[in-house]
């Protein structure tokens, strides 16, 4: 894989197998970091993600992924962040409008 990247003038530093992260919520569209202000966002329970969302002004809420659908449905959290693959396969779009 490193050779394929080099052919295009790129140096492969690392791979992320889950894709780019996306945020959805039931309050408002997220177009800028300021749009996260005050939103209660479910995050994985890891210190780095908690620090990132705190720095962005959100209220990060660590929670197991298995609890997320019901938490969104019941309004325990306003939104979540995940790769599109996880959002689609877990049908989170059924309980999120933005």
C-alpha cells in the first residue's frame, strides 16, 4: 500500500479503517465548530475525543455505542459522532434529523 501512495507523491503515515467522522443531532445543522456549542454529543469513552469535543464547546457524553440508538431516540443526548458506515448500519438516521 505504501508503494501505491508513493506513485502519487504521497507518503503513507497511517491508516484509519473506519473512515471520516460525521456529526448528527436533533437540534441544528453543524456547519461550523460554533454550531457545536452546548450540544450534548455522545462520544466513545476515550480521553482524546472528550477533550476535542470539550474544546469545540460541546458537552461530550461518553457512552457505549450499543446504547446510542435509544439514547438519541429518548433525547438523552442531542447527537453523536461516527463514521457514515456506522451511522448507516445502525440506522441512526431514523432518530436524527440534522
